[in-house]
C-alpha cells in the first residue's frame, strides 16, 4: 500500500454513536461544517437508527448495520445532490441518531386530585400514580414534529407533555368505566390498558412515538375519607356493638375491683362506668313502648344467681362489692330507693331497707326546728 493510499484511509470518517445516557432520544453527530467525506463509514448499533438530513429535508434512513456512504446506499440524497455517477469530494449533510430502545424508568402522577362521582361515597377526590415506558418508532416524524434542530434531545423534554396526556386519558377512562373507588384495586390492569390505548392514539402517528408499557401503581383517597373507611372497617370487624360495649364494661369493672390501691375512688369509677354504659345501651335500644312500660312501674327483672345487684331501668347490673355500692351511694348513683338484691334475699328490696346496706346511708337528719319567735 502506497503512501497516498495510507493518507486516503486516514481521512475516511467513522460516524457512530455510543450512547451511555439511557435517556437521550435523538443525538446529532458533530461535524465541522457538517462535511462528510466520500466513503465514510456509518455504524448503526442495535437499538438505533440513523437519519441523513440535507438542506432541511430528511433524506435517507438507516437501520442497524455497517454502511459505507456512497451513491448506492444514499438513493434519496444522491437524487437531491444530482449525483449520477458517484461523487469524490466531501458533501454536507447532518446525521441524526435516533434511539429506538425503550426508556422504562419514567413516572407519572396526578398533581391535583381528580373529581369522581362514586356510587357508594358520592363525589370524592382521588389521586393516582404509576410508571410508563417510551420508545421512538418513526424517526422521520419525531424529527419533524418534536426534535427540529436540537442536537441532543432527551426524554425529559417531552415527559411533561406525555404526563399531561396520561392524566387526561386516566380521567377519561374513569368516566367511561364508572368503577367504584373500592373496586379499582381489582381492575388496575384494565384501567392502565385503556389509558395506554388513549395515549398511543395521540403520539404514534403525530410524534413517531410509542408507549409500550403503562402501569397504574396506586389510587388513593383523601386522608379524611381513608380515616372514615378505617373506622367503618373496624366497626365491621367488631360486629355487634352492644356486645362489644358490654365486654369493655366488664373489663373496666374487673380492673377497678382488682386494684386495691385505687380505694373507693376507683371502685366508684368502675360502678359509674358500668351504669353509664348500661344507660347508653338501653337508651339506644328502647322504643316508645318499652319506655312506657318501664315508666308505669313494671316489675323488676328476675334475680340473677349471685352477688349484689342493682335494678337500672328494668335491667340488672352487677354483681358489685359492698365497697362499690358504698362508692355509688357517695356519688349519688345509688339512692335509698334503688332496688337491690343479693343471694339469700327473697326478692328485690329498696337499698335503705336492707340491713347490710342501711348503715351505708347514715342517719337521716331530722327536719330543722322552727325559727324562734
């Protein structure tokens, strides 16, 4: 090989793009005055396409492969330049590399809540977020409509537009499907598929892009609605609220009776809590007929099998210890006329008539003397 041949080989261009950014969609090959020498080597790697632009007009498009630029593999550019029998001198053209691989780590979400009419909750607001993938499928449309003369076009330059499209399509899909908020979790895949179809309809032909994947990760309700749902769920787990209140009352009374350090105060608190909760349950359960029957002096309930018991609104409460009865008397919750019963008594009697309890009321003060004349 002569010296001239060696120099000629040294001048041959190698046009290629080694992409390590993972987010670049289009990159323009840098060349002083856009001059490309005759016989330049064009290397298009997998996941890329190369586009030659001459005078603002898209010429030839190259898929992955190794090309030597000549009139044989540049038919459109050769026609534009008027080359009939080949060329020897450098020519001016811009070379754009377009990444055709998927960009998969893109995210979308609703910056503001979306209003929705739910069949169970009524008007509510929801938020949603997820991920999506972006891929260039038509380099010519992408260069014409989006890139223009940008020499380094990245995915973040179009993600704002795509997120707006996704949110709009998400709102439209919810309106079409009319899914209840509590049923959305079981239909995430269906919702995401419809949203993707709406987005692809807008970007495939117009921008030369595709959205191969779109995932709906989560749909959330406002915080106050979630708290209400948690409360409703807790009530459903508890089941019978009356039985649950009775269970809590029994625990409270057991703790008060087994705490000797609390003295009469803790015992009175236990008795008061039991009587208050009993009154609350009864007030919610009684109807007008039951209230009339009790007000008319209905007979006390049948005596239970053990302890000191108190009749409250026709219901039996207890058993209570003497100390608890004493605390109830001190707090005014047990009066002289309160009906009580314990094992060994023939029936219910007023508390002041029972010898074991009469002394707890103390001596009743006589009426005051008349004023002096």
